[in-house]
């Protein structure tokens, strides 16, 4: 909680979120997830799935497929920010 507060107060959290967005787009993660969403909607039918259901189903997949290199870069940035 203290770390999050420091990140928010300094504006670093927003910068890190933007970095994450950029890296996920660059590596194709976003497009892959979008295609999986389309597949799920097509399988179930547009009228038979809510956005909440889709989000519940796709969120674990999204988290599990973030490339290790992206996670490592983000962690490195957080450590650098927290070091004195």
C-alpha cells in the first residue's frame, strides 16, 4: 500500500501504466487477446455473453500470457524508482 501511494503521488504509476500499454502492443499481446475475445464471442454468440462474463473468462488468460520480458522490465523500473 505504501509503495502504491508513492507511485501514485509521484506520477510514476501513470508512467509505468503507459510503458506497460506500449510494451503489450509492441509484442502483439493486445492483438492476441483481442482475437481470443472475438473467438469466445463467436463461439457463444453475441447475444449469449455479457462483457462481464467475457472479462471474467479472458482476464486469467491475459495475466498468464504477459511476456516475462515485459514483467521483468516493469519490475526493474519499480525497483529503480524505489531505490534511494
